[in-house]
C-alpha cells in the first residue's frame, strides 16, 4: 500500500453548516472530501467513491448513522474502513450504540480540529495495519496452496517410482501413512527375475521434501538392479555409494533389505539402523529379532561399507515383519514413547497373525489418544513359489535386431568367483535374444541354480546335507563365505549355444566346474524324497527347462530352452 | 533448550553439553556450539548426560560434527549416554564412528 498521507474522507452530516465546517477542516489537512446529507446518500457515496474513512453523524433523516454504518461495514468486507461517529449524544448508552453499529470511534460536538486530526491519523494507522495483515494472510495462503500443489505433484511422481514394484503381491501386507513419504519413509518391493522378491523399508533422516528427495534415486537403483538380476549385496553397495555421493553429510537412510527366495525358502536380511524386525516362525510361535548390524545407508565410503547379510531358513507361512521407528516413537500426551516392550506385548497377545497390523494400530491409537500419522510397517509371508505371478521382464527396444546364431564360452576363475556375480551379465546377454525374453524368469532361475551348484558344491566342495536344520543351515553359509574368501583356484564355465530353428530357436547352456563331481543318480534320488532345507535346486532345474542332462561324473550339466516365434 | 560448549584450558578439547531434547529444533544451536568458538580443538566430547531424547536428525548432526572435525580422523566421544540414548546409538551402529562412553 502506498504511503500517501492523503485520504479520501466521506462526511455524512445533515446539517449543512456543520458539513461545510468539517469539509474545510479536513480539506485543509490535505485530504479529499466527499459529502452526503443523510445515511442513504452516505451508503451510495461509499459504493461510488470507496473512501478510506467515514465521519458519520449519528442522527440524520431518511437513514440514520447507525444503519448507514452497518451497511457500509458490510460493503467494505474484510478491508477496514474506519467510521468515526460525530455526535452530540453524551449518555453512555448512545455511545455504545455507535460502536455496536460498527463505529470505530466517536467525536463529540462541537468539533476540536486538533483531536479530529489526531483521530483521523490513528484510524489511518489501524486501516493500514489491517490492510497489511490481509495482504500477508493472502500471500501465506497462496504460498501454502502452492506448496500443497507441489507436494501433490511430487507425491504423484514419487508414487509412480516407488510403487512400480510388487507391494500388492498377495503375500505382502503393508501399512504406510498417506504422507509418510514426507516423513522420509520409503517402502519398496520387487520381484527378482528368478521369481523371488527384494523388499526394502527405509527411513531417511529429517522431514519434508529434503527427506523424500533421496528416496527417488534409491528406488530407481533398487528396481533397476533387481529386475536385472543383481544380488542384494550388489544393490546395497550401489545404493550406499549413490546416497553417499549425492546426499549432504548428516542425511542418510536407515534401512532393512530382504531377499526372499520362495524356491529355496530362505530369507536374506541386511539391517542398517532400523529397529529390530522380526521373523515369526508360525510352527513354534517364536519371533526371531532381525537386529541392525550396520551403519545406515549413505554414511560410509564405498570402501568401508559392509554388505554382510544374515540368512534364515523359512517354512511355508512364516512371516518377516519390519517397522520404521515412527511406530516405536509414537508418543502419548505425557511424552512417553510407545517403545519396544509395548510392541512385544502386542506380539505376545496376538493370536491370529492376519490381525497383527490392526492390533498394532489399535494399541498405538489407544496409547496416543488419537490417530497416528508417521507409521510404516510391512509383513512378507513365505508362500509356495508357484502361487505368485512371475514377473514380466520389461524392455525398451523392440527386439527386431535379435541375434540368433552364435555361441560363446566363459570361464570364471577363482579371483573372479570371489567377488563378481556373473548372472546379471549372462542374463543381459541372453535377453538380447527376443525369443528368450518370454521365459526370462525361468532362464534366470535355472542359471542361478546351475551357478550356485557349480560354485558351492563343485568349486567350494560344500555338502548340501549340512542344511538339514536351522543350525546346520547357518553353518553352511558360514563355511561358504569362509571358503570363498580363501579360494585361490578353481573355475566355473558357461558354454552358450544359440541355434535358429524352423519357427524359433533353441538355447543350450552347458555348465562345468573344477570340483570333483558327484554321483548324479544318488543326488537326484535323494532330492526326490527329501523334505529337507537343502537341494530344491536340481528338481527346479528339471521343471523349468525343456531338457536337462548331467554328465555321468556329475561335473557338467546341460540344459535347453527352446521357443516358437510369436507371429 | 540449552546447548553449551566449553573449551579445555589448553584449547585441545571442546566439550559440548546438550540438555533436553536433541532433535531437529536444536540444529542451529548445535552447529553454533562448535563453529562459533575461537579454538581449533583436537578432540570433541559430546556430553549427553542431560539429554532426554535423541532422534535421527540428531544422528545426522553428529555426522556433521564428525565431518567438521576431520571425518575419519575425527576424535569424538559421546559421554554419559543414558539407556535410551545408548539404544538409539546402538541401532544405528554409531559406535563404529564415535567413541561411546
């Protein structure tokens, strides 16, 4: 508002002499004067001229000052148009009527020009104050609306990225407050090419957009690498390195990652900075805590980062439960936190696993006394591998330049086997062949089984019979990493043959390893009968490929995939 | 909210005391406590004796202090941690970065 001291002042006064007197006083003070001889005229002049201030005689013919003041205040709306009543009335009740009608002040007749001037100045200050308040209120409202629009758009984009996975798979239950993303919470799940699943629950430090922003690259890396068949540890390393590079010091992501294999019925867990998750064994009712063993993602340099995971066998129906610290930090009016022991009480009281989420929510609401809004929980159930849809692989090219007639051999030796996972590399190569893409998942599963058999049983000489119970299972994976670290010779070879056929083609994969081999018929027989934690591998290979044959000495295996062109 | 910092007589060590909640609201005060001192200490001591609560933003602030104090070469002790604070530091495995006493 310009700081022009000149005001336009409406004078409503039925007495012509008084009107002239006031007009001349006010004009001399430098203001512009508009006059009216009664209340009705005053309302009309107000509408026409929109004066800044009104001097209003209380008693006038046609329409008195009280009614005129009411109408003018109504028309002025939110803007403050000060009305000063001019009155010879002195009794209190009449003066109260002036204020009740919307008057802001009054001036007793006869007029004192010094007091009149002072009152006009004071009213002008009030008027400007009100105008400033309104202006700032509107500005804040506009900014707020702008911010909310931005958040809505950001959330829509975020949902597209974050929820492009398989959170809606039938074996996943999750609960995420609608705007938890702006609390920095992130929940991702994706099928691996093998049909297994990667799940991530993350919690970025801080609040609002800065906390949400790191979630985007994390989600992209998670989905991109999972789809290409990279392992959990490779994804962890990439995510950590990326967040370390792009986030400012002091911003990081507490996270738990799960790698669930439905074929092998195992779950691999990495927890860096989130509260304990729980593996719920349905048969015994036991809840195994999944403890944070690492610094959060984005804190350590890639060279210092630790990717060690814990591996747990799971039975059908067993569940893994993860939660963000929003659950434990839900506070009641006395600023006590919900905390771990109350959560464990809810666990202990739980009878039907499917009701656990509702029971936790009820407990939180009862504790806090109102609905909570900063909560992320997820539960993943071990189910039959075939009960879940296998993921369709997505490609950007149309596959018309598909290579059809070639062969390649690879030998991965000890130093490579120690730290390189050749599977994504081989899968990307094979999926250049358009006809193989429709069975990419099966292809990956078979390659993965062949590779881990060749590496673990062949090169490392591990005995899968160790995995007969949970303790042996842990021992198996302890020995695996021990032997791998000490490996100094040995190899795994892949021979790939692509053969065009009349209406399609055929892939032949031969895998050999440097191990001593095994007695093929014994192992196959044992696998057919055993219901142990081990060796679902060979039967899986037989089921998913079109042909599979083992060399008699058990040192080599050959599998075939063929396809018919989809014309 | 009170965050105070006091250098040792020889200026080699700076002790930062945090009273009450250590969370995002104390962000600026915490930074000031080590940036606005006229000494360049070799060691930092963060005294959490009267700290009632610590959230993930506070962990971020500790990382900022660590960065300020020389990153991997920083010498920072977190002392007088109560059970709750110790638990939060343990979940994040901060003992790998700080000396927790």
